[in-house]
C-alpha cells in the first residue's frame, strides 16, 4: 500500500467511525502533512482518492469536508431454504461463460486477478531465466509431493493464517481445483452428500457433480457466512460426509466469516465427525490485516482439509496450488499419484524464487490495496448507475462483487443483451445447483478501473433500467 493510499484509508476509517461527522471540515493538507510525516503531494493524492470514492468533497478556498454520501445499497438477500440437488443443469451456461474471450470484450465475469501490475515482473524474469537453464528440475518430474523448497515457503506464508506446520504437511497440486478434487475424494465416495454454501463457487459445484456427489445447499449470509443453525438441522436429517466452505474472501459474496462463527462451525463439524474442506484461495487477499485465521489453524483433529493456490494472488496460468490434508495425507498423495502425477517444476521453482526475493509479499500487499480501492470505486458506480433497489455485497477480500437485481430481470437475458456491446458478466444461476439467483450477477473489479469499464457499468445499469421500464422486450 502506498503512503497516499494508507492515508486515505486512515481518513475513511475515521469517517466511518464517526470521528469526522457528515459536513465536518477535515484537517488541512498542511496539518495532515505534519501529523503523518508525509509530503503535501501525498496528502493531495489521498484527498483526491477520497473524492473519487465519494468520502469527501472539496470546497473552493475552504478545504475538504465529509461528503453526504448516498445511502449504501442493501446487502443481497439470504436464501433461507436448504435444498438438496441430485442433478446440476447449469453446465452449458458455465461452458458459455468460460469460453475464450474476444479481445474487444470487456469481460467482467471471469474471476481472474490483475496480471498487468509491475510487481509481477520479477516473476516473469524468474520464469524466463529458469526456462533457459536445461536441468532436470526445470522440465523433469518433481517429487510427487511437490518441490520441497516451495512447500517450505508455503508453510512460512501460512503462519499469517494462524497455522504452524512444516513442508511435510503440504502437498503441491495443479491449482486449487485439483486440491479440492483430492480433498473430496479423500473423505467421500460417489453418492455421498456434501454440504455447500448457497450461493457457491460454480467450479466447486461442477467438480462435486463430476465426482458423483449429491449437493446440499445451506443458506449463506453475505456478512456472516454459512448458517451454522441451518447446517446443524441438516446434519440431523442428512448423512453429510463433508462441508465445503470458503470462509475468507468468499466467492461470490466476498465476506470474511466472523471468528465466533468459524469456531461454531468447527465445533459442529467435530460433534458430528464430519470433515470440512476449506477453500482458502482468496485468503491472502483479505482486506483487514492481519488476515482471519483459517479453520485449519483452529483444528486439532486433522479433519479439516485446507485447499489454496497462487491462481488469485499471482496468475491462474501457473497452475500451482496446494492442499494441507490433515490426517488424510497418505491418501491424498495416492490420489495425486493416480490422477495427474507430479506438478510441473518450472512454475514451482519460479514461485520459490519470487517469494525468497521478497517480491511475493510486496505484490500481495499492493494487490490487496488495489482491490479494496477498486471495491469502493465500483460500488459507487453501481450505486450511481443501477436502478434503485439494487442490492450489492460488501466484499472484505478478493475482487468480486455480487449484485442482486429486481426479480423481473433475468441475467441470462441481460448477458445476451450486453454481448451486443461486447460486455460479459457472470450470471447468478451458475452459482447454485438447485435454482435461484436468476436475477443476480457477479462482477470482477480486479483490473485498473478505466473509463471504459465505468462506461460498461453504466451500460449494464441502463439495460436493466430499460427492461424495468418496459422499453426492451425479451428476445
């Protein structure tokens, strides 16, 4: 986080806490410069940032004042029904969404990080340098468990999440999706029931379906996460074998599950002897620091399996993830051996170099700051350009915004309409197995939010409003 971004964050927090009420005059540029030991230019940049985010307004010859912000839209509604699904009819829609993107398209539906930041350049240099050195570890098979140096570095990174372990507890995988697949196969067999959040990450839904699992969707709150109370009732009625959750930087709702709810979830799973599969892909992109502790760090039974990757912090094309399978390590290694074999060495070695040189933590800090800034900016745009009554999430990590529109809007139709303007979104229907969310969409705000993206957000809002006004008929 740069100095001006840090200063902007401090001032916005003070406004949120009521230390500077609406309409109050804020400290002058010179006063803040002295107070924080920064340059006048830094303070000016901080105030410009706060103006963009509609926290403050400048008044000629008077200074900066706390702005009268628009009322923040309501959070998305929580679906109260627990539903079991034996068939998942959304594959064709998912396939349409993951098809290659036209270069001219503004693709707001993909959950890809910003890969244009200069802080990634040392990683590209490492990849280039290593690829020119023809030795067995670069292009040959690695240990089935993965590069030991990488596992050691991951163990160090996991300290921030409350976990203390060594390389022997970690298994490298081909991305988080393979880690999740291994975790599910370690604790379940085809036909078993797996409890999931609702809404839930579409790839996780499809993965469970592909492995022959039955999904039990548990109501999930956009602030507190999966309903422990509904899950408790479900555990009494269904033979649940595993619980798949994303408690930090949830996809698609963006919440960080509160600590007391994490403890309650863990206690419930232990009482019923049910495994928890914890997807922590967005964990290191949590805005609050220190980041929330993982469920794995609180568990002493070995019945929580942690899955993550570098796909969201660095780049999805690296295809490097990992699993901490707890008491299931031997089985997990066998699953890895029989499915894909060792993960390719080149990307692993480049990531080791990137971390050892201190670039990784610097990059992640920069991206966390960018994504939080972008969240505030895009939230303002959606508030400005979408119809009244639109509900939006308040992400606490990652780079994904969940938007709930009027129930008369079908986002499948909306996506088709937007394709005429070379804009695409992620439709809400793919984030559930048993229906619902036809009027919802997910927007990626990872990239630099240009005027082009701002215009795209306005076009989406305009299309929705026109549909509600009856000016556009469904084709």
